[in-house]
């Protein structure tokens, strides 16, 4: 069974950091194009960052560029999203996605003082 499981979300103060994990089972993440997305209440889901299966190249949305970093650990079959200098507007449910097909259940990130 192909499955993605996100973890690492939580409540953090503005300026703080979190690292989200996206662990895969049933398939190898490094064979797939992996993206992190987020959806805030009342807003559409938006892409945050992605990593290519071919060469590991990454792309990051302008809104989080310089603060968020995507990476992949093939040995752990896990993709990470390191989030630094968090802002209240980063509050959302964060999802990982494989090749536009498989979605995880999401993890809540709340940035608030």
C-alpha cells in the first residue's frame, strides 16, 4: 500500500522553527517528484516547495524563499521541510505530495504568540 505520512507540525512562536517530515511506505520517494503544499483556513491549497527525482533540484515559493528548505534522505525514504523564521501567515495544514498523485493526511502548523 502506497502511503505518505507527514509529521512535525505544532504550535510555534513567530520567528521560531519547525521541521516537517514526509515519510513514504510502499514506494521509494527518490523515484518521485515530491512537493510540499499548504492550505490555510478559507484559502486554496498552494505549493510551497518541491524536489525533483531526477537530480534533486528544488523550487521554492517566493513567499517562503530564504526561510524554508526542502531536502530528502533516501536512506530514510523521507522528505523534509525545514521552516525557519516562521510568521503567523505560515499557519496552515501542510501536506506532502508525490508526483501529483499521492497525498498525505497533513500536519497542522500554527504560528502564534
